[in-house]
C-alpha cells in the first residue's frame, strides 16, 4: 500500500494526480470517500484528473471529448470512449 497524501489535502469534488509506483492515478474525494482511477482516458490519452468530477453520479469526465468514467468501475458511461480505465483500491488510514 502506498500513501499519496493526507485526507484533508483532498478537496471534495476535485481530482488530483499522483504517481503511485510509477502509475499516474487520479485520486478523487467525494465527501468522506476516496476513489482512485487511472489518470489516462482510454479514448484519447488525456489526463482525467484535469476533468470535471460529478459527485452525484460518481463519475469523472474527460475534458477533451466528454467521456465520463465511473469512479467505482472505470467503465465509460458516455461516448466516444468505449474501453474502461483501471480503478484501484483507495482507503483513508489515520487521516
């Protein structure tokens, strides 16, 4: 397990990019939960951490073409992306 930051350093509804064991990961806080998803859109090699987070539907949107990916499953819910991105276990330990 890798520590990337303190919970309080994450702003709810925003994504932040971290390198975890050489992998670029977008870490997203939605209220008191944390999600981790591969930071690269499967459609166009764009950083997902620069996109919008939809807290109500637990999705992150690629700013380039608008594909939205589930923070839970990594599956795209909108076109043009058709392939999922990897999701990772994320947890808060002692803040």
